[in-house]
C-alpha cells in the first residue's frame, strides 16, 4: 500500500498528567522521524534533556515555556520552534491552562536518545 492512515495513535504511558499520542515513530516502525500530539496540563514540567534529535514544536492552544541552554522562550498558539540536537533543553507549562502542541523529532524520539537528567 502506498500510504498508512493513522487513526489509532499510540498513547504513551505517563505519570505526570501529560497526554502523548504518538502518530508515527518507533511505535509504527518509523525510525527516521516521530510525530506526536501532546497536551501538557497546567503546572507540568519535565527534567532537562540533551537529545540526539532535532525537535520541531508547534503550539496549537495555550502557552509553553522552553528553556534552551541559557535562554527562556515562551510559545503561544500559532507559534513554533526548532530545538537543534545537542541543545540542553527543558519543556514546561507553568501557566494556568493546558498547552496543546505537536512535536516532530528527526530522527524519531527514543527514551535512549533523549538523555533526560535525573
């Protein structure tokens, strides 16, 4: 078949209230890239990481905070950003509303290549 229609994305188990629906990536045997839809609840944050992949993020609703090296970036609905591989980065939602966004990672996201700090 020359196409693959994704109508049942893989819901990544989390324990921090964040919804992650991976449409394409290792869960679909795609290693070149991953595409995920996410909703981060108010107050959500994750540890710093230094990934081995480029990550494109497009915010569709709400606001997201990104700390990249020594810079603090605030993205709002309709804005996007590229974080280059090897950048020490931390994503969070310290705001009072959920943040809905899409992420594309090149190559695909894996827990072994994200290098989250403890």
